[in-house]
C-alpha cells in the first residue's frame, strides 16, 4: 500500500488515512442531509432550484469539469468563498434558532459586508 499511495513519504499511516476518510464521510453525510433542510426553510428560495443546483453539482463532480473549475479559481477567492459561506450558514442558524429577528435593513448590511469581504479576499 505504501508503494501505491506513498504513505511514508507523506508521513501518514494507514490507520490515520482510514480515520480521516471516515470522518470526512460522516461530515459529508451530515451536510448532505441537513443542507437541503436549511435551504428549504428559507422563504423565497424555490425547492426546484435547490434540486437543480444539486443535480448540476453532481454532474460537475462526476466529470473533469470540477477539477478544471477548481484549478482555475484563485486561492484568495476560495478562501473568501469559504468565509462568506460560513458566515451565511451561521447567520441562517442564528435566524432559525430565533436569535436574530427579521430586520431587512440589518440583514442587507450583513450580506453586503460579507460580499465586500469576499471581494476583498478575491482581489488581494
């Protein structure tokens, strides 16, 4: 196995790799189950659009297009996108828990700041 995956060159063990794969699988399974519920609970988002985006993502993942798009995306944009999505999911969680009440003006400011932060990271 070391010959095929170069484990010793990467200072890895079979046990750690299996453990990391299992943790990744569990996390992705959770995301796969919970993400549609979170997005479906938002007023104004069409469930058909969520399904369609999932199908497009599946097609991209099964082809080489995902690799091409990933390699063409600048690293700063990837980091900014991760931060922006994390802030968005956190905001949705707080909103669904009742910690944030509907305030369109404040919500717009939060979204605008997150967008500016993403653009800043993408352009720096």
